[in-house]
């Protein structure tokens, strides 16, 4: 009987990972199942199918955000509004998105592992935060914790000194949460098109195909075309800018072409 139950449990887990948005992580602020939350004050991208309750978003709806649960965002001074917006996107994705369960960590039901995030998103995030200050490279493991929350172990330095570029930021700030993908048609941008992207990625997982087929298939989709257009427009904008980071940013964009 125990073996049968275990078999059913494993089968259920496999189905849950393969299905689109049918469960949530096991965090203390997560619902058991995603559902509508019309009263959300932030994270509205997920209001039709949310893994967080609407009252969770109240702490993200203020400006500026000082503290979320027991984590202070301003240990090195208040974040700029642009940088704060990207922090909100990541927080909303983890707590509220019905998609996160598709990348649930095999050894920790509270965490996600290797979520494919777009290089373009990481580059824009880095640009938004480059002059803000931080004292931790990894926001999961590098804080000193006490009864008052998180505290710095090291001095505060600008993001552009803590991280060398957008990829470095994405793969280190939240531990192993993200993996960076250069092709915008195979990753998440934390926007409305992610719904289409998730469905494609799950379909890819269920029906293995030659690599060249997998890379060509999504290119015809409208959401992919929009992302490719955005990538090209960002490349053109980069050519006209004269910031000190122009050279390295432009080379990253050029490497993002995926067809």
C-alpha cells in the first residue's frame, strides 16, 4: 500500500510540474492553489491567477518600499524608483506568479531553481540599479539576521561594482533562482507575454525535438516577434547613447541574437 501511495505521489508531482499554473510554492505567504485576486494593489500582472493573497501586495504598493515582511530594502539607503520597480517584479514573480511551480526546487518546496530569465531583462535591471547601493551580492545568503531583520555584513557599494553586468546580477543576486538566456523567445521578461512563453516551454518539455526545431518554432509567434523587435530597438538605442557603460552593454545586446 505504501509503495502504491508513493507511486501516486510521484506521479502527481510530475503532473504538477508539467501542467500550467496548477499549484504554488510552499512559502509562508503562498496560497495552496492559484486563483483570482481582484483586490491586488501591486503585482497586478498575476491578479487573474495569483499564488499570493491580495493583502500581501499592500507592502509593495507604497512608495518608496522600505520593508517587505522582515526584509529591509533600504539598508544602503533608499533604492531609486527604477531599481525598486525591478525588485518588485522579482518579488511579485516569486510570491504571486502561478508559473513558479514549474521550476520548483527538487530539494526545497519553498524555492525555485534555474528559471530561464531573458538577458534583456537582466541588462535593463542592471542599468536601472547600477548607481544604487548594496552591501550583499546574494540576497538569500549574505545578510546578517537578527530580531530586527537583515543587516549588512559588508560596506555598501554601487551595483556596478558589486556586479559586472546584467548576467552577473541575475545569476548571483538570488542564488540559483535564475539562469540567463540570450534568446528572448526562450525566457521570461516578467511581462504579459510570459503566459505565452510558459506554455511554449512546457510544450517543449513534453515533446522533445531537435534543437534547431525548438529554436525556430517560437520565432513565428507574435509574442516572440515583439520581443525580437524590442531587442533590436534596444540595440539601436544603445548605439546612440554615450554613457560610460556603452561598449559592454552593446556587445551583450549583439550576442543576444538567437536566429
